[in-house]
C-alpha cells in the first residue's frame, strides 16, 4: 500500500472513461464497455509470453539494456537466469539514471503474483505529530467498498504493480494515465515512488510489472486455484522499460515515508510482453492527471482506488474509498499532503486518487502513507515538480 502502516495484444472490450456523474454517485469513476467483445476467448491475451525472444523462443535482453547492465558489472544472461536476486547493498543501483528492468519471460505467473506481499509504510506517531498546527483533525475512518466487477467495465483503469525487493515479491497499485504528447497511445502508469525505489537507504526495485484490471471478475482465492494467466491478467503483463520518481523520494524516502513522503509519486513507461499496441489502446482507457494541487475546498471529494493486500484483505479484489479531503503535514517545511478517511491496507499503495474536474474524472494523487490502525490514507499533492517529472517521462520515453 501506501507509504503507510500509523500481432497486437487482443482486447477484452473497449471502454470510455466516463465523465463522473454526480461524484456523482460517490465519485463513480466508472467505464462503459463499447463493443461486446469483453468475454470472447479470442480477446484474452497470453500473459506469459514475451516479444523479447528470438526465433527459438529463448528470451533476449535488448542490447541497450544488456549494455546498461554491463556498465554496472552485471552479466545480462546471469541477470535473466536469476542474478537479479543478488541484492548486494553496496552495489544496489540507486541513482535516477541507474534504472534497469529487462523483461524476464514467465516470471510473473499467477501463483507468484498471489505470493507477493504488500509494500507498506506506516507513519510513526512522531512523524504524524511533526506537522501539528498545519494538519487538519484526523478524519473519521471510511470503510472501503469493493468495486463492481468486471473491473474493465465499472472502474477507472486501475491495476496492480508487482516488483521484487530484497525481501521477495511485493505488490502495489497503479493507474493508466494519458500521455499528453502521444494522445490515444499512452504507455504511462502512475504509482507511488516507494513502489519502484526504496528511498534514501536503497535503490531501484526489480522486475517491475503492471497488470491492469488484475482479477477482473473479483474471483476468490478458491476460485482462482490453478487459474490461467488470462483470469488473473486479462490484458497481459506490462513491463516497465523506464521509471521516474522524485529526487526527494530517492534521497529522503524511508521506511515510514520520511521527508520523501510528500513527493512519493512515480511514473512508469511500460511495454507489453506480447504485441505492439499501446497500453491505452489495449485497455481502452486512460485518465488525465490534475497537477493543480487543489485545496480541500476546491477538490470537495476525492476517491482512492487500489488492491489492499494486508489483513483483513488479501489483495485479490479492488476496493475504493470516497471522502472529503483534509490536509496532512509531516513538517512545516514540506508541502502538505491530501488525507482522507479509508480502511484500505498495504497493497493499495500507489493506487490513484481521483476527483471530478469539469465533469471528468482526473487523477489528483496516489496512496502514500497511513497509520498503523488503517483509519486513513495520505497522498502527495501533485504540483509543478510532479508535472515536470511527468512531462520529462512523456517527452523522453512516451513515443517508444
């Protein structure tokens, strides 16, 4: 969750992101299927195959990535065959320019996805009290509500972000966002900084992959026993070929969020394991990002969406909370964060926060931190720094 703890890929039916009707029905960020092909077997992509293969079917790491690994003394073939599990803290790639994430075919199978643990960061009492006089009173808890299924018809384009950490497979949430420089063909995913980089005492996580509309029909663990990949990943797996997070998170992020929490956001540029169509074309939707950093009074209501994985949740289903936001401060010297009441737990980290602007649903924040009792969530304001990061990602990698 949050920085908390205090040949083209086939489609499953196009959709258009609705103008939210009545926050309109509790900020109903729904989407409407347009073509009736959602359930046909031929529309389900193979989530385990990769286009990064030679004629014999063996995985080939692109030359530019192999070269980048070599720069850091890493053999590409050894990395592909399991060398990525070697977490030498003295050699942990940390700087913004060090991101390397080659596709490893078949790594994220359904059982491995289900074994991933929540990425959770809990705000300490000390951290929470540092901004007294700036923070609004704690909000009343808002009970998270299960999203309607299938998600590709009823929800914003939300999914799960999987990655490997030194402690094993981990999971966050993310949202498909529009690419202003490549309209209709976005490959951008918004999530939290702590879902891609460990912060001041670590480096980039590995094998970062986005799965839109994970477990689209919200099936139970028993129903997913021996599930095939398309039941878990209806639009396939999308590997991050580049990730950007804030320098403030890279330098100041910590186990409890730390000073980097106010800048705890990230953008992924992804590519499919199979096919050539963009993420937006494949899932049929993407959201605009609101970089106006609205006040609570301007925003009126915000909703957080994600896949909470820590008890009492198990990470298999999408949930949402809608509330009137307030301010949360970790320090008078840091930007205030948005805060809403919400009982979602770890695993919802990185999930998008949405509001209605000019009749349309837009992404306005992401889940970052929360308290140990899971009574509220806080997310960063997205202002000029966040917009610069987004624009740089779009202009540099968006057309790839």
